[in-house]
C-alpha cells in the first residue's frame, strides 16, 4: 500500500459516506478504534454498524469536506452533510424531510489508520429539521 498522509486517510474514510463501500472501512480504521462521542463504538465493526444505520435512515447522505487541519498525529475535520430522512432515525419514522448540517470531528491516526475520534454531530439540529415536517 502506498503511504498515505493522515489527511488522506481521513478524506478516504469520509468517502465511505458517499460510496457506501463498507469494506473500505477496514483500510482506514484500526481494529480497536474508539469513538469517544459514541460509547457503543469500541472497534471497527461497531463503526461499520453506525455507517449502515446512518445509510438506512439517510440513504442519499453526502458529505463535503470543508476543512482538514493536521497537527502531529491528529486531523480535524469540518464538513457539511446533506441527506433525506427516508428511514427510521432515533425513533422517528421516515418523513422525507431534507436535512443539512455541519459536523466537526478530531481523528487520531497511527500507522495510516484512524485509532480514535472525538466528534460533534448536531443531533438536536438534525432532529429539529426532521420534526419541522410535523408542524404543517
């Protein structure tokens, strides 16, 4: 495998949101990966389950990377997502609502694999955009 920069590892990981190529996750996330924002994610297979769950709720989700900032073994991601709520999400049945949000995440990279992450995903903002359909 060619040597990837830490930024390239993160960029290629986010392509999985767009491609839904779950096998690629094994290339970019370490087996013992820990997501500090999601206590149920303690290994790469847990991360794949989160991706699959996300795609069930938002099959057309797309991410655009706005910033990748690298320092030492960490990469900060800022990006925005667009999606349509077409499946169950946090207990809410499909509404067909379009959602758009920005997310921030810090990734620790070791040996060209993501080993840890700390993220801010605006769950309350996503939920309120979905619930906007119930007001009409």
